[in-house]
C-alpha cells in the first residue's frame, strides 16, 4: 500500500513538473480572472512557450477588489491590458530564498517591482502580499498575490504634475527647490517615497505661511524634504506604529493608527487619502494634511 501511495505521489510530481506556467495556473482554480485576461490579451502562447518566468498571479479575490469601472476601462484598452499583465511577469525563476527587502526586479515590460519581506516571514511585491509561494512549473515559478499590481505611471515628477491628482502646490515647491531632476530621474538607484499633501491641504494653511514658503527657498526645502522618505514604502509598510525617517535629517514623521478604524495617521493628523501610486523611481501617497516639521511650527502659528 505504501508503495502505491509513493508511486501516485511521484506520478503527480512528475506531471506537475511537466506543466507550463499557464497549465499550472489552470490547475489552481482560483486564478480564473487572470487566465481570462491573459487569453484576451493574447499572452497565453508567450507564457506557454517562452520563459523561464516568475508569475505574480493575482487571485480572483484580488481582481474582485478592483472597482468595476476601472476593470472595464482596463479590459477595454488592449495596450493597457497587455502592459498591466506583463508587469506581473518577471524574467527568470525566482524563489523565496532569492527575495531581499528593498531589491527591485524588472518585469518583462521593463518596469521595476519592489520586494519587501517582514520579520513574520511574509513576502510582498509592491503593495501585494504573497498568499501562495513557489508553485513550480516546467518553465517558471508562480507566486499568488492578494492585490493586482499598479503599473508605474511615469516618474514621481510625472505624477506630481498629473492634474488628475491635484498636487500642483507640492509640485511647485519641488520646482522651486530644484528637485525636478531628482524626482524625474530613473537612471540612478535612487528611490523615494513622497507623502504629498493635496492642493486642498495647502489651501487650509494660513495664507501668511504659504507666502513665506513662496519667498524662502530654505523653508520650501525644509517642507519638501520633510515629506520625502529615501527608499520605497508601500502602504503595507505603514501597518505598525513607529517613525518614518525623512530626507530632512533629524526630523521624523510620527506614525500612529486610529484606535477605531486602524487607519494610519501621520503626526496624528495626516490621513493617506490615496495610497501606492507607483512611479518608476518610487511611490507617491496623497495625504490630507501638510505635515509641519518643528523648525517651521513657529511660522505657522
């Protein structure tokens, strides 16, 4: 009897090893949305015959989180759909032991995916947690993830200038202090996370303070640096109380959480109103308040 069980297990293992990444996905039964979109985008044959690949496969539950209007817009644009799906495909076979916090891995369409690991042994690709790991196929490895990854929307500077996000006031500060090139560069290894107050947040400031920012490059730089973290922090990195190190040396952002909702709070007042806007050179989070470093507090009044 034991021999029969072993033989069955070996046959199953050999069969699994012979399946390509597409057929392996088909055997999983919880990635039907992904498979349907891969077929619609004409990528099935590429994934079956090419490789080796590492597939970051959003589950059906991950796709269910996307608003229906956004999903319809995605599926209605073939180029956008292909670009989004290719962002979930990495070159080569990548395993758990290859993953290091802070590293960046190129997708097959040339964008960077960021890796995070936690002390609890969890893995994240960008904002998505790995919920199924190292599923092996003949031409690749599959990681199941709980979120659909957001394709980078250009550089950080591109995002700041995108009128859809209403970040004009902060973009003006960036320009004033000479950071346009810094936040527009993808050539270096520099990566940044910006906590960007909306235009409405700036409108709530005293007019006298806004005027001082407009006339003092030093004050403008203090404020810009205080909203900038060197490195990448997706929303999943904001899950615990602590402090965020900023580009303004010696000035930290206090990270706490609302006791009722669990929502992250920056300096006890700032809410993240739009998280994880992907850039080629970092991350942008839109926040509800302008954060004031201690050096500028007397000026605000």
